[in-house]
């Protein structure tokens, strides 16, 4: 079997790279798209067979695997009557079965102003990770949707399926800008109200929420979504290149404050930042929420390899 055939790309069909869709910053250029083809191949090798079956959600219906009984009600299909149970218990019972249902994966991209602060590398890295993981999901025949979130659901790409839809994802992500305040708690309440079908919710964010990062994650947990937190981290946030008497401002609210920055203040600030990172990871660990820290200083290739090694996204 050749590589193209193994990837599901036959010579008589266009490959992923043909008709490219490079973005304004070349986030999704030909080189990036070649990496996606490799990821699809690796994911198919690692997560095929029995492991893919574990990634399916179950619903009660008329499938092939027996699940339970319920009492017969007028109008029920008599083909599902359990006559052996009737002989034993003198009760009319309907046999219920489990049906396989495709996994729904929601990518929730934080597009608040803090994600674009400085050089905007947090948002660019988040877009690359979102596109790559979405393509892996598409290659595995999952249903993919993408949501942009600030203090509200500010944009949405409806559910799609199939690898050819990756260009639709590129176009959506290229159009996303970093603007607006952060309130993941409010945004996730809207998200869960709009999406009745539960599934994996991949949250790509820097978690700079003045109301507390826990609220958004808990909104997903308490509404039976499975959160997977990809925490975008820029170490420059912990080591600002400032000193002396300066005026600092909040990039989301515009609020300003005059402060005197000394070496001791910077040291305490860095300690507080590290404590915040530890708090986030501890919160996710104790609540069995999959958590991955994505440092913008680490190359995209290495980050993707770490996601695969860590597990949790594909299972």
C-alpha cells in the first residue's frame, strides 16, 4: 500500500496540498498542509481498530448490542418484544439496544484581546493547533465544529465532516481576530445552550479570565461535555521588559495604572505567574480534566508530538 493510498488520498483525487489555502500570515501554507497529511497517517496507525471503538459515544436505540429492557407501550414496534422475558415474568418488555454515534468534537478558540497581545503568537499558535487537531478528527470521520469565544460566542463554524472540509476550517480560522474582553464562564454557558449534542470540547485559551478560569471549564463539565484544555502560554507574560516608573494598561478593558517596577517587584510577579500556572494544572488534574500546556516558544511540530504522547485528545 502506497503512502497516498494509506492516507486515503488516491492518485486520481486531489491531495490536501492541491489548491492550497495559505492564510494572511501563511499559517496554513503548503508545508503546514504536508504536516497534516503526516498527522493523519500517524493517527490512523495509532488510533485504529479497538481504540477507535472506545472513542464512540453510545445512545440507546435499535442497534445490535443489547442494553436494557423497558415496559411495552401501545405503538411500540412489536419486533422488539422479548418473548422469552414474557414467558418468564408474564410482562411485555421491549428490548433496547446500543447504537454507535460519531464523536462530536468542538474546538473552542479564545479570541479575546489578550490572545493577540504583543506579537499575537498565542492566537497564531492556537490556530495552528486547532487546525491540526481538527484535521486529525476529520480524518477519523468525527464531526467537527469550531467556536470563537470572548465574553460571548463571537463566531461559529457549523459542524462538518470529512477531510476535504479542512479548507473550510482554514478560511474560518484566518478570519478570526483577537478582540474583546474575556469571560469564558458566560461564553461557555451560551455554548452549552446552543449545542445539545455532547462531546469532546477542546478549549484553546490563555485562561486570562478576570472572573476566574474555573468557571468556563466547570460550565463544560457540569453540562456533560468532556473538556480538553490546551493552555496557551507565553513566557514573556511572566518576564515583562519594563522597569522604573511606568503606566500599565489592561489590553481588554483599557484600564490604566501607574506603578514602580523594581527587580524585586518583577521577581514577585514571576513567582505569582508560576503559581498561577501550577494552580491551573492542579485544578484540572484533581477534576480529571485533560490538560496540555502549549508554550508559544516551543515549535508547532514539537507541541503536536507532545499532544500525541500525552494522549487524551484521541482515545
